């Protein structure tokens, strides 16, 4: 029998989508790059399924409340605070009651090549990973990316334990060939002196051949990437790139430990909206570039300040961003307007309740 997370009140009944719809709040502008939807995301996800059907979303990210037990307020930078959303739950099951149906609908909405990325921290990551294993399948697990969201400072350091300053991004694929574009970053050399390759006109460093087979060594030799010592020992050359100031830089594959995406407090003030728990654009940029392609339909159903929407539009991916908080709506609207990104404004509605109400 498979492993399953249970809690009192877990509801496995089919989710009815009929009656849910997205209604324009105003006529969509010319050249719209995406949709901003106001309302509860369960209703919005049901409406998206009714409208587009299964597989109609190529990529999805969610940054839901973290079960932090706190209230969050928008800060305008001049001392005014406005309640944005609450993250309080009587028990953990109440939190799962919210996440479980939404994850089930997102699974249905995703296209076969699509991936889902769920950002949480130590409070919910273990629970959601078990749920996602069940909904998507253990074999569809892609990564648990660790992002250092804050430097280890202040109370965190005094807490008598390692600082809890890491967010986890849980990634799952819908099918067996999800999109993935390999990324690399350029890093300064930590040790060793770069050498100059006359033929390639590039700096390089050397590493032992490791587990390269003889066949691979022959291929690398043809590519000019093998260095032999006078005693005949084989080393592999790794070519370097050069920074603007001429410093040799080593390309390093982006792995699942992200300590090079600065916390929001370290990004430009122009990027900071004052919305609580806003995520850095760089985080979404890296995730979108690696796991989606231009033109892919992107969905963020816990949109907050509109980070996913802004980055998706910039990278040429049409977006849908959903949030129920009026402060989120105001922040997202002004952020998109400032970035000159035209969008359609819609409301999630249940025709049954709108007719009776
Ligand atoms: C952690 S914040 C998202 C922050 C966002 N990633 C950003 O960069 O600004 C979570 C958001 O989920 C929204 N939210 C919570 N429950 C919701 C629901 N049932 N329907 C729609 N939005 C919801 C909250 O209003 C809040 O804006």
C-alpha cells in the first residue's frame, strides 16, 4: 500500500468545476500579456479548468502561506501598514484542507510537459512533499531546491539552533519528459591558477579525468580538451569565460542549492513593493528560465505582489495570477502598470452563488 498523509476531515471527493467562471472586470486592453484574477483561488482554479480543460497550463508556481501563525501587512515605506493576509490556522489539518484540493486541481490543469513548483519552509515542506508524492507520483519528483531567503543575523543567530533561514521549492513534473533548460552561473576561481590555451584563445583549469571512459577521453581530445603531463597522466581542460574586468570566471551548473539569489532585503528598492513575503524576481527568473519556454502559459494562484506575473511577462510567457487580497490586487496592478505590462482584470465567480446572491 502506498504512503499517504491523513488528517481529520481529509476530503477526497471529486471537485466540481461546473458553475465556476472568470468574469472580466473591465474590457481587456490591447496587447494584454496576462490576466490578473481577484478572488479565492479554489474558485479560480475550478474556473480555469472549466474554461481551458485539463493540460491548459504549461507551468505553475505557488508560494502559499507557510503556516507561520502570523498576520501580514503591507508597508508603504512611510509608516502606514495595511493588513494584507493572514496565515493563522487552528490546526495543521486546516492548512492541508486548503492546499490539498488546490494541488489536485493544479495537477489536472498542468500539461504533460509541465512542472509545478511549491515554495514553503520547514513548517510545511515535509507535509506537502508527501501530498505531492501522492498527487503527482513519487517518480515525478524533480527537486527540493534550498534557497537561503535571509542572511543568518539577529534573533536567528541567538536562537540556540541553526538559523531557520531556508525556503524549499518542491518541484514535480506532470509527465515523464518535463521541460528543462540547463543553466550555469559564472563564479570566480577559488583555487589554482588559470592557464592559457593558445589554440582555443581561452583560459582554462585542469581536473583529473575522473570516471571519463577511454571513448570519452578520445572525444574530448578531438575537442582540444585533453592535457597530458610529461609522464602521460590525463587531465581534462575546463575552459573559462572572462568577466568585464578581464577576470577569468568558471562556469558552474546551477544545482539545487541557491545561496546566490539575494534575499529581498538586498535587492534594489525599486523592486520592493512593500508587500509582505514578496519574493525576489531573480528567484522566479531562474526557475522560469530553467523549467519553461517562451510562450508557455504560466499560473501563480497565490500571486501576492505579482512577482511571477512581472517576470513571466518579461520572459515572454503569458501569465495568470490570482489572489484574494485587495492589497495584493492594488500592489499587482500598480507594479504591472509601472513595468508597462498590459493585463486583463478578471473576477472569479460561481454562477450558482452569484445567481442566488
Ligand atoms: C506568500 S504570499 C505570496 C507572495 C508572492 N509570491 C510575492 O512574491 O509577492 C501568499 C499570498 O496568497 C494569498 N492567498 C492566501 N490564500 C488565498 C486563497 N484562498 N485564494 C487566493 N489567494 C490567497 C494571500 O493573499 C497572499 O497574497
